[in-house]
C-alpha cells in the first residue's frame, strides 16, 4: 500500500524517476550498490518533530547525519527531536526505513541538505522496504518545494 501511494505521488509530481527493487540490505554500502548509486547519493528521509503535532522531513545524503545545531539555527528553535517509530508512522503513513515525502499522509515541509543540489541522480525511498526511486536531485528539490540549506555533518563510520 505504501509503495503504491509513493509511486502515485511521484508520478503526480511530474518528474522523471526509475524504480529500483532489491532484497534486504544490512548497510549503507549494500543499499547504495543495490540501487546503483554511491552512498552519498542514497538519500535518507528523516522525520523531525519541531513542536507538538508539527513535523518536517529532512533529506540527508547517506554518508551524512543531521547536524542538530545547524538545523535548530535554521528553524529558529532551541529543541528538535526524532519521533519514535510509531509516531513517525502515524504522521507520515510510512514505517521507518520506507519513509518518503512523496505520498505522505501529511504534506510536512521538506528541508534538503545543500549537497543534493547539482548531485545528479539520487535515490530516495519509495514507501516500502527494498523499493526506491532514482530521480535528479534538482528535480526532487523542486517537486517537493524543499528549502535547501547546510543541515548535515559527516557521520562516524
């Protein structure tokens, strides 16, 4: 059900995309290889709680994590948090690991890390485990009307 909703939303957005399906993966490198992209071009769609019943999506390159100080400064807030898996599903309609802004049950604002600009093809989850859509990063940002900012930092390996 989630895959169908996400793919319908991608089609409605009017951007070109290719669907990739793969079996279980156990690492970023495996997932990137299965999707045919480098790890930095595999995007994580993270749900962040800004306030009670106020969330947003943050699109993060696979080799990076959210920089909480940068994101708080951008949003002008002193506190942000990641909702637990049940709340994330309630506010997006997707399970963790399948979350995408496309077809979310609520159109939360989207912030895209600035490294996605000009990145070319990137892979984003498409509503089900092992299902992704490869899209042009700039088209993705435009379709989601995403705010672009430097909101990430390198992750420890």
